[in-house]
C-alpha cells in the first residue's frame, strides 16, 4: 500500500459509507460507457446520413447527364428511386424520416429522389451493441456486489474484534490467513496487538500477586519482631522490679546475682518469594 495525502475529494468520500462508495464506483463508469456509446452511435449515424445524401445527389447528377443526352425521355431508364416531374422545388426537403432532394434539368424539368432516414435512429441496427453493453453492465454489477460484500464483511469483522478488545476481551482473535490482501495484514496486526496486550496484563497480574505475597510475609515478620521485642522488654522490667527492694548483704562480699538466661532474639525466617519479573514489557 502507498500512503496518499489527504485531498479535497477525500473530504467528500469520508462522509460516505462503503456501500455508497461502491454505488459511485459502479454507476459512474456505467453512465460514462452509456454516454460515450450514445455519442459514438450519433456520430456514426451522422456520417451514414451524409453518405446517403451524397449518394443520392450523385445519382441525380448522373440522371441529369443522361437526360440531357437523349431527346426522347420516354426511352430513358432512370435509376431506382429517381423520379422525373414537370414541376418541383430545388433543394433538400425532409418530412419525417424521408429526405427528398430535387434538382432541375436542362429541359425545365425536375428530377427528385428520396432517402429513408429511419434506419439511422439511435436504436435501429445496434442490437448487438446494446446487447454487449447489457452483458457488460450485468458482469460489472455482479463483480461490484461481490467486492462490496467482501470489503463490508471484512470491515465488520475488524470493527467487531476491535470493539471486543476495547471492552477488555483480549482473547479475541481474527485468525485471518496470511495473504496479499490488506485486510489480512490489518487483521494480523490486530491479533498481534491483542496478544501483546494480553501478555502485558498477565505480567502485571503476576507481579501484583508476587508483591502481595511479599507484603504479607514482610508484615508477618515485622509482627513477630514486635512480639519478641515486647516479651524481652517485659522480662527486663519484671527482673528490675523484683530485685529493687532487697537489702544489701552485711558481709563485704557481694552476693552474686543469679544468672538469668538472656532471651534469645528470634530472627524471623522468611519464606522464599517468587522473583519479580525484570520487565513487564512483552
């Protein structure tokens, strides 16, 4: 894929749905095809019209030459479609689909001929052309439908997966088959993102459990230390108050104090704590 800068036409397309874009993609070329076909047929009919009129004029000129060369016009065989009349109006005259051309002769008569232009209509004689256009429209409609449905379904699946991930469900996976399609690449990126987020959340959860276990063990050790210190202080206070009222011995020798075993400080034993992960990054 190639990155394209935001253009003026994108401001219009961004406000249209995928279906509407495909309608534009289908109908716009179709209208162009129909318009170009109609213009080409019209130009072809104009050329054929000019050829027919020119051919009739040549026949009339040839008939005038023949008429000037003979004295008895009753023996003259005129070309098909050419009529000889005693009166007429010189020029071209069209009535409906019939074009009549009249030319004067040297003996004050008029030769006329008629061309049928009904065969030059837009629809006449172009059945094959319009049949091919109809088949092309049908093929374009089928292709456009399948393409639009494929893209719409792909976008719907991607949107659904992203919505579930946004709601906290990190187990959602699209599992698109790796192909050259851009939607497949996008789906794989979404699956990778969801997998990394799930791994990060798992590491954070494990770290929180380890910290909670460590805090509990540290709290228990501190409580045991406080209990040991309180018992030692109570023992010392009781010894001091117990010997405070005794009289001194009369002899010069001092009476030895009974040796009281010194309380042993209890060092709290810590249980092994699970090592915290060095990094919570995947």
